[in-house]
C-alpha cells in the first residue's frame, strides 16, 4: 500500500499534509475530500501519514524542575544589575536618554527579580550560606582581616554589657533560635524555613542577601569563616548572643557611624565602644525603678514639709514681697512648691550650688547671698534623707561622689525623674503660656512635631528655670557627650537642637530692656504679676 | 511580553513558567540531547530578557520565542557538529549519544512486552526525527509540539508558508520511510 502511485506525487502529499495540518482553504479541503472519497489509495496514504504523525506523540515531553526558572531568573537579575551598572558607569553625555528614563525601573526590576527568585525558589547558594546571609550585617561588622572576631566578641561582652543590653531581649532570643536552627538545618529544612517566613522577615532576609551578594568573594569567605569560628566555639551561644546584640545596637546607629566603627581596628573599636558604655553607665545612674521613684517622691514631700524648708520658703517669699512689690507672688510661689515638692527641692539644690535662677534675678545681691547661704544649710540637712530614700546601689553611688556639685546634679536628675509627671503636665503648660518663653520660641516649638516640641520645651524649662541640663531616659539608647562633640545616636541631634533653642534665647536675653531690666527680668515679673502694668525693675 | 519589555519582573517569571517546558522539549528533540536542552533553554530566556527593550508588539510572542529557540538550537547543533560530539543527521541505529534513548533501551529489557513495544516505538520515533534535516526537524517540532501554523513556522524559519508546506510534506515522507516498516511490523506483532 505504500507503493500506491499517488503517494509518489509530491504535490498530492503536500496537499494531504496541509489537509491534515488544517492548512488547506475551505475550497481546497472540499476538493481533496471529494478525491479521497473516490480514491482508496489516496485515503490509505493519508491514513498512513496521519498514523506516522500520531506516532510522534511518543516523543518524550521533558519537564524542568523548579530550579530551572529560579536559576534563569537569577541570571537575568545579574544581567539587569550589570546593565544598570554599565549604563551608570557611562559618561553622562553617552547615556542613551531613553534608557536613562527606564533606569530606575530596571534597577527595581533587578531587585524584584531577586525578590521573586528568593521568595519562590530559594537560591542554592543563599540556602547553603543561609546562616551567614541571615546575620550578614552583624558578621560583616565583626569580620576583619587578621583579627580574631571571637576574641573581639568576648571582650565586647565583658566590657560593654550595658550597650549590649539596649536590645529587646525577647527579639534577641528569637533571633538566636532562628540562627541556631538554620545553622543546624539541612538544605531542605532551610528552604522550608525561608518559605515559612513572614513577609517582613522575608523582605529583611532578601535585603541581607542582596548586601551579601554585593560583597567580594573574599569578603564573603571571611564572613563564613567568622560564622564558623563562632559556632564552633565552646561558648558558641553567648558569642552568638553578643554578635546579635551588637548587630542590633549597630542598627540603631547611622550608616556612617556603622561604617566608621567597622573600619576601626578591633582595639580602637573596642575603645570607642567602651566610651559609649561609660556614657550609658552615667545615664544609668539617673535611672530610677518605679519603687525608687515613689520612695524619692515621698522623701521629697517630707523634706518640703520640714521646718527648715518651710523657713527657707518663708525667707524667699519675704524677699520677693519686699523687693519686687508684686502682690501675691510669694503666695503663688508657695502654692506651686506645695503642689510640686520637687521644685523647692531643686531650687534648694540649685541655690546651694549658687546657681542662677530667674526668681532671684529681681532680688538684690545681698538678699540672694543670704538666701543661697540658707539654701546650703537646708540642703545639707535634707540631702542625706533624699539619698537614703534611694535603693542601696544608687545611694552608694551618690555617696561616693565627693564633688558636692556633681552629687547635687545627679540627685537633681533623679528628682526630676521621680517627679516627671509634674513637669510634664501643669508646669510645662504654664511655662509655655507664660512670658518666660518668647514668641519666637513659642512659634518655633509649635512648628515641631508634638513629641519633639514637648522634649524641647522641657529642655528649655529645666535649663532655664531649674538650672538642670535635660536628660531623657525615654529617648532610648544613650545620649551624646557633654562636650558637644559629634557622637553616635540620634539623641545627640535632639540635644543640639535643644541647646540651639537655649542659645538663641540667651543671646536675645543679653539685650537689656527698658529701665535696665533684661527681657528675662521683664518676663519673670510678668509671670509673677498678672497685672503687667505694675511690674518694676530691681531696686 | 509587553510587561516584560517594560521591566515587569513578575511578568518575566510568568512567561518563563508558561514556556519553559515547551522550549526545553523543542530543544531536546531539535538538538537530540536532553542534557544540553536546559542550558540552551536558559540561553533562550536570557536572550529574550536581554532583548526585551527591542521587542516590538505585533508578532505573536510564541513565534518570537521559537525563533530565538530555533536559532539557539541550530547554533548548538552546528557547534556540536564542529566538535563531532554527535552526528546530528544520524542514520537509524547510530544516534547512540541520546541519553533518553539509552535509558529507554536499558529499561526495555526489564519491561513487559507491551511496554517494551511502546519504548521501542519511542526510540524509533526519535531515530526518525534524527534523520530529518535541521529545518525539517524544526518545522515538525513546531507543528507537532507547538501546533504552530504554516505562517508562524514560516516566520520562525524565515521562509514562505508555501515552502513550509513542502518542507513539512517532505519531512512527513521521510518519517514515513523510517517509521513505516516499524509500524507495520509492530502491527503484525500485535495481531
């Protein structure tokens, strides 16, 4: 049957093939069908062709694994990144304008491809180095050529416990568990672990993976080695905890600070970190437990009601009455002191140190000296009681401070900490509304976000009215150095801003107002006297 | 593809997932080497990705994709021919380099008769495909596997639809020559 004469005629076979492929026109199809109906041999030939064609169904249909799309996307990612790099490396005038427009989209696409590839089909390399990728940021910070990272971590744990304790302990524990787990896991379990991550965690891992990829092979190997050394140590777990805490602390620092620390040799880095630790220790001295705060408030109340303090308040009232002739000023002051015992205590501490206070600006020198001398004695009588109210450790620490001024400063900070609520509410509100604050300052404060405004207002108030440098343990972390040098941490910037506010004011205050009274004096008088017309300058 | 052109990365992944097995299948039979097909397919997708900004809508994407696939496949065949790693136009019984075929042959010894017949048929078909020239093979694979019409195949192979028609006709004739005895013989065994 294969030798049917019609089969050898190529045009016929073409037509049959086209017919079978559905490529004949309707007319040609009908014509062929008519022919087929009459011609058995032709029909057989067509059936044979069809059978042969159907036999091709036997050809295997290979399929690819998940890894295929993954690795292809990876390669495309690399290509896209190269494209971005190449285009960006071109001199500006050579960059094709149309492509420049698409550059951001391209970079985003490269990133997205990586994300897609990571999320859907974890990369073999990344999975293999998952424990390192997971902690890439931290490992990078402690991996240095020719340095012993493990020894650095041990010293860090020993020398900077407070710095390492600034991290949320629960979060740290969770990170430790994850790190240990992926370190133990085999490839499959690591894949499942990645797949089970929440969106945020996955995004963070992808970010870390991208940063890890951007490193040189040598650097990556060094980091792998660090990881290996840490996990192979007898004290692997404490080392891992230290590394995690250090990484978390670094994350609160600016990128440039991180870079600066990273570039320092281990010894200098440790020195820098212990400096920060000392700052934290200092700040820690002014931290109070709720129980301590309650006891201190109780002691302040008792002290404020003591005869010695009452007598001092009477003397002060008398001087103000006599020297300013502002009616009711003394009563208002006494009322304020009874409402917030911390204020009179702080005033005593301040005057015992012969500090400046706006309340005393209106008084003659002799009166101020007399009051300060009285304040010194009163302070000496109440200070031990206040210190005794503190827990043993804080009390001991304060007692050890031989310098009276420093001791008063620290105790003052503790007093503010204990009486914070009073400062936050009524006094600050009053201060804000009073003429003690210039309109410029008020506008500047009003332009700030609420939290920042409160902080700045409080700083100005404490500095100006109570002679205490602001500190705020709720800002988190530790504050900058007192010498004003640049330091780590965002708290410093706030502090600078606060200082800026105070500086501006002191400059303005240098300009004497009418009758030789400084504007500060005018404001003080207005605040003490509700009828502004009756204010008077110093005698 | 327009989304891929505009750097929509998710679209590229969609595209890959949709076409990867088809491209690998075509390349496997075009080159005759399953072990090379994945690498070649990867090359195909990367070329598509690289050229995404030059993609002009109008042509059907599958046509474009298989044009690239065909070019990549043919280049590979030429490379292999130069290195004499395989004899692409091998006569029946000489395509021993095919891994699938080897597996099938080995396996067939252990299979029941019916399955053995099936496996032998598969080998025969693969050998038959191997006897076609490159163009014929491409056209057959695109028509059979991808269901492309003559016009589309013509575009992929850069020839006229009429030429595709006779190309496919000749290819079928050749397949028939190789497979007919086997099929006839197989039919006799079944009876």
